[in-house]
């Protein structure tokens, strides 16, 4: 069982809220995809700290796959919305 100090969980949740806010601020699609990938990885750490390793592994795998897919599509379509 993993027991994380409360400040670690607070820092991770603060990072999640900042990532959500950053997605609405930036207009560059590549930056949004990278922030989404970071959000998902931080969320995987949160799941691990909440003693749900199966969900953490799934979150990390889906985050990597979807981030690579989004970055590939953005590289073909373009970085700026029209």
C-alpha cells in the first residue's frame, strides 16, 4: 500500500487544474495535445497514489497512444485552427 503525503496529492491536483486552464488559454493545437498528454500522465500518478494501479497503467497507456495519435494528426492537418 502506498501512502503519499497530503502535499504530494495537493500538488498533483493543482497541476491538473492548471493543465485544464492552460488548454483553454492556448490556441496552438500541438501545445494543447502536449498539455493533454501531461495531464493524463499526472492523472496516472494520482490513480497510483489512490491505490488503483490497474487504472493507472490503463490511463498511462491510453495517454501515450492518444497523444501520439493527436500529434500525428496535427502534423498532417496544421497547428492553427482556421
